[in-house]
C-alpha cells in the first residue's frame, strides 16, 4: 500500500516543497532554486491482463490506496491535500467535500508529464477568449487574473487487443442499364434514353483481423467524453513509467470509470473500426453488414495519467470549463455569451442575421464550443486508420 498521491516532496537543501519543472526531468525548489533529478525507471511500461484485472486477480503491487476529496456536484475524486481546507473542485468550481476516506485502485502504470507551462496555458486561455468577442468582458477579466488554472493529472485507461472477426453481409456492385424515361422540356414531356444505375447484390462472408494498440479512453466522469475527444491526440509514445515525483506541485484525479466500463467504451471504438475493416474486406460499391462476431484475444490494459490544465468558473450560477492538453496546448472551452454584445451585433447587422443568432442563442446550440486547429483526428473514409495506432491485416493474412 502506498500513500503516493498525498506525498510531499521536501527540498533536500531547505525543506520547502519541491515542484516538477515542466518539460524537464527534475524537481525545483521555488525558494532556494535547488534542483533534484527525477529517478526515472528505464523499464518498459507494464501491460496487465484484462481478465485478471476484472476478476481481482492482480497482484497487490499493482494496487494502491489514496485519500481523496470528492466533489458531490460532478463526481470528481481528487487528491486530498491535508493542508488545504475549503477547496474548490478544479472541474466544476463547486466546494469539495474533504475527508471521504480511502480509495483503493490500480496504481498508474505510466504518466505523460506536463510539457505546457502554466504561463503558456494562461496565454492560450487569454488568446482563446480574446478571439471570442461574444464572451462577456467580466469573464475575460476573470480569466486574465489567471489564479484558477489548475494542473491536474487525469486518469485514462488504454487497452490492447488482438481481434479476429467473422462476418456475413452483402456486396453491392453498380451496373448501368439503358432505359427510356419521360423528361419535361420547354416543348412539353418527351421520352429520352438514359443510363440508369442499378445495384447487383451478392452474398459475402469472411474474416478480418486487427491488433489494437493503446486504445485510449478517459476514466474520469468529471470531464465529458466530447471534451476529452477534443483534446486528442496524445503523444502516448512519450509515456514514461509512473513516478510520484511528476506529481509534485500538481494534483491527480482518481479514476471514477472502472476497468470494466472503461473496456466497454474502448470496445465501442474497436467495433467501429472493425466494421470499417469488414466493409473494406467486402469491397464493391456498397456493402450491407449483417453480422460481425469478434473474438477479443490477449486483452491487456494500463491505467495512465495525462496532464490537463483546467479552469472551471461559475458565471451567473452556471459552470463553464476551459481545458488545455498539457502536452500540446490543444484547447477545449465552454463559455457564456454576452447578451449585450449580441444585441449590439443585431442592431448593426441585418435583420435576417438577428433572427438567425437569436434562434441559435435560444436553442442552446452555442453553449458548448469545441476549438482546436481545425483538424479532426478521424478520417472516416480511411479503412487503414485506427485511433491510437495499430496494424491492419489485409485479406488472406
Ligand atoms: Zn530549497
Ligand atoms: Zn466538481
């Protein structure tokens, strides 16, 4: 048993608390500038057997018990800090209930240390808000003050699986026939010869195989999955074995989505990819998939921690979140809209525009906005693409 998440990291020189120096491999002391090199284990990150994991047959070395503070509003369970009382939940800005006792769980196997500094995260926040003129001025001022940006290690699961799927379906091939059709012309209806597409369906059956490597799913209920999706991709290849030192100066959240539910989410992603593989294997111009029976072999998992900068703020009794990927600076933001600024736009804009905006505003469609660099991680028409890497085994493997 370890009390990892509650551990303090005293400076060897002056005894003050050390913190992890973002983007480096050492801890620094803010008082005397003393640097401690982090002792990095150069062992490969261990995958654990999924079936043993859900059957509670994992050795106790892989488990740990920590003290957590629970948020009754959003369900987050964050690292308990003995010296902080009346703390606010970093995910929703509600008051955290401390002293909720011990939380026994899988120890993190890997961690992606913070690479984006608080200052850079703050700048992203200001830039994001600055480019959104609908945001109320009060909010911008609040955000610029910058005191509420928390560095949190958020729990995720990753799964590997070697899958073989048998399928049944139909393949549709397009062919053309010449046919007389009636068309309307200036001089009335006329008969015309046209080439009309037809589809010939034939039965199809076969097997596809795919090895999934590190399918990533969030293990926190505090952050909605669409927010987590907006923060991807993560450079999982840069993952290092979990060392408590990386937590110095940051907080860690305990997972609230368990291993079984985590796998269900990962399996959903794998199933989508397998369906794409099946369609590709059937070939032709169109496909009908009637049944897919997948065998999941060698399923392994890892519990990992990924770095997020989070600002949660309450504005007129509603909670809004601003989240930054602590590795690459990708931004996910939710924000209120300033009614005054919208009204100003309406006055100076065309009436048609006013109607449009009003309808959009009233519908609540503007409540959540996802931003990034405009790139989406899922090219859906690419049969070789799978989220998180992996290999495609073509027909006849
Ligand atoms: Zn010191
Ligand atoms: Zn909360």
